[in-house]
C-alpha cells in the first residue's frame, strides 16, 4: 500500500523522510494540493454502495483505497496554482480532495480536523494546563486595562503573536519579544495581543513526538535577567542542539497531550528554567525537525518514515495501487 505526502515541492524536510521510505521499498506519492486542476487530478465514484477514488500526480496514479497513511506536511491551498484560481475553486477542490481522503481508512499524520484545532494557541495552552504541563502566566486580550494590570503583576513580559507567522507571501516569522511594563498598551484594542511572563531560561527544549516516540533536544542560552534575545529562532549564538533526556513526568504529560489532541506528530517547544522545570510554550503540529536532526543525529526522519510505513490490520494493496516512488 502507498504513503501519500501532501506538501510543497520545496519542502526539503519531507525529502528527508522520502529517502527512508524509498530505501525501505515503500510506495510513495507526493503532491501539493495547490497543483489541483493543473498537474494533479482526482476522481471519485460512489456507486452501488461502494467508493472508488484515484489521484494522479506527475503521471503516477494511486488508488485512494490503497493508501496506508497520509502525511499532511505543509500543503498549499487546493488549486492555488490553477489556471484561473479563485476562492470558490479552492473551496471546491478542498471539499473534493479532503472529503475523499477522510473516508479512505488510512492513518493520518495529522488528521485535518485534529490539526486545525491544534493550531489554536489558546486551546494549546488550556490543554497543556489540563494535562499537567507548567504554563507561564499568559494573557490574550483586546482590553488595554487588562494588559496594563497584567504587566503590573508580571513586569518581566514577552509579547508574541496568537496565530504564528504573518500571512504574507512568503510567510514572515514574527519573533517573540520582550516588552516593558511601562509600555503604552492602548494599541491592544486594535487586535488580540498575547502577553506572557518571561521564563528566565537556561536552555530551549525542542521535543519531537512521533507516535509514542519522544525525541528531545536541548540548546543552552545566555543566562541572566537582562538577556534580550528570547526567541530561539533568532538566537545569534550559534549554539548547537544536543540530545536530551525527557524527565518521566514530562513524558507522561506530553503523551497525555498528544492523546487528547488526537495527534500523531507534534513539535513541542519548552523553556527550561534555572530549576530544571520545562515550561510549555507551544506545540506545532507540523513543526520543522530537520535542523534538530542535523545537529543531534537523532533519527527523526526515519522514525516518521517507519510510522507512515507501518502496515495496518489486513493491509493488502489493491491491484491498481501506485508502485512508483516520490520525486
């Protein structure tokens, strides 16, 4: 049976996984939903109580019923590169593609419904609390007065986006930044603002979860209350990531989070304070892992490939299943 990878052509992180799938002889089809109606085609037939569906990409045909797993890595908006793109065509294409795939019985990394919910940072923070993960004091508000009062209680603050990257093309990362408690918070009224107590961290932690496998990496940071760089993505130190052990209590609560979120993959970011406590910052359900694997040598790509290739009960490929490898 075939592994379907939904992502862009430029996704080199997915390339790392494809290498392992190809080496294991697992059939792979990789496509970007953005190419629907151009180089990607689909068809589904519902007759006599049964369904037969197919996807075609780059001359390769795969039976939807012959999929063992679907990896929703970083796909584009369906039909975004069509000859005449439109919001209507994107919605029609999304309904057709994901509607057919939802009923195929394949395992998902991650299921679209779970992934959509997991993107919401307020939901993440509440789930982390419920699972027992330490969460820094956080306020999301459009009330300037609430922001000022929060800053009085927690004068060492950072501000970060609620949603993540700014939606320009290409997307622009918006860094987490320190904010003075004397700042003018009147602009909070113009849009939801996320303020959070700064963790005086001695290290950043990236914990990659694949199924029930936990792979943690640690990166030390400059210590001290006056450290200005709080976003690991913009840290100029060049300090490498190193493998780290996961404390048993953290492992237990992270597995509870993954289970409750319905995820097969998650990239957790923690800030480790001077006492060794791992403070939960976020869980990216499609987070990058290549930079961690390069530094640490941890087999993250291979672990993902093994999860995607794992056969299910009664796993048997249909006669028209794809037998070619991904580009």
